[in-house]
C-alpha cells in the first residue's frame, strides 16, 4: 500500500494554517500540527504500512519548530523524490497580519524585542524558499475563515476527484491580481458600464449589466474562444494530476465586467460538465 496523499501545510503565522488544518480534518485527513520538520521523515515513512486512516496525511510545519525549521526545505525536496508531496503555503499581506495579531493581542512568534511587523518581515524572508516551491498558494488577505474553509473543501474534497475543480474568480486590477490564480483573463477590452449612469450603481450580477457587457463587440467571441482554449488546458491539468485551478477574470474595479463574464463563463463550464464554482473577490469593495 502506498501513500495516497501527503500535504505539507506551511506559511505565514496568522494566515490561516489552523483553519486549513481543521477543514482538512473534516475532509478525512489525519492532521498533525506543529510537527518539527526533522520528524517529517519518520512520520511519512509510517504511511505506506499504516492503516487506512493515515492514507490522507496533512502535516502543519511552521516557524514554531525553531531552528529545526531550517531543515524543512531539504527534507521536503528529498521526500518529493520518493512520493507525491503537495506543499500548501498560506500567506496574507503585512497589514492583514498585523491587524490579526493585534485583534488577538498576541505577539508574533519571531518579533522578539521588536514589533509585530518586524516579526512578519523576518518570517517572510525565512519562508521565501518554501513559498517559491509551493504547489498551492492561498492568499487569505481578503477572505474570512468561512471562505477559506470553502476554498480548502473545493480544492481537496474527494468528490468528483477524477475532474479538475475550477474556481472562476472575478477581481479588480486596481486591487492587485490574485496571487493564487493559475490563469488570468483581462476584461478591460470591453466598454466599462461604470460610465453608463443607469448602470454605474449596479453590478455584474444584475441582469441589465450582464446584458450590456455580453452585448459588447468582442464579448461573445472572447467567451467562445476562451472556453475552447480552456478545454485542452483542463485536460492537461488532469493528466498532470493538478486537480484544482483558479481562473482569474479581471476588470478595473471587479464590479461590472469581470463579474458578468465570470458568471457567464462559469455557467457555460458547468453546462459542459466541468466542476466549477464562481467567486467575486472585490465585489462590494468600492
């Protein structure tokens, strides 16, 4: 018997590792929290001979492991040559992390005699190597614990695991591109409903805005061509055992064009049998 799944959960303190661990436990993973990286080898070696309960293993590794954490990169790379290992990295912006630490009135584990921000910057530099090789990057800056739980369930649930599960995510370029997006499409080639007085206060979820956006020159052609282009991409992801992907659809503010097009693409993908969910990152932000 071989290990079916081994996940390494790591990333920034305050970015949501505990939430991810809890969500994975609910999905049937055997979760080990705050494991010193030096013990990764011993634990993973148990999996092939272990009971069914350990065939989906999630290991949380972070800076609380102290100096032992420095061995994490070497150990993870070694393990990857022997079995499938998925590294999940949690991050958030400095401002978000500071706010979260201040809310719980706890110091950052690496701040020492400095500030919370000092600790965050030290940790970010220390984790840069692992972030660069992570298979899954989850930025939690703009989502709450319930939304993060849903993303974990979408990504790691065994339901329809023979398919690639696709999230179509609308966003506003002025708020930054989503760092966890695998693909990005730009809707700024379409006229902006913002400049139509009767549409400005509405969103891409409203019928009037949707109809306006989809009626513009190039909109239907884009949707048809992009959906056709996605077909071999999703098939390739499945062949490469990439079971989850994020498609970012952007416009200026993430309110009109990207929302309408995301809903349109997601509906057509679902009709064609793709396992798809749609999320609107920046809707209501203006």
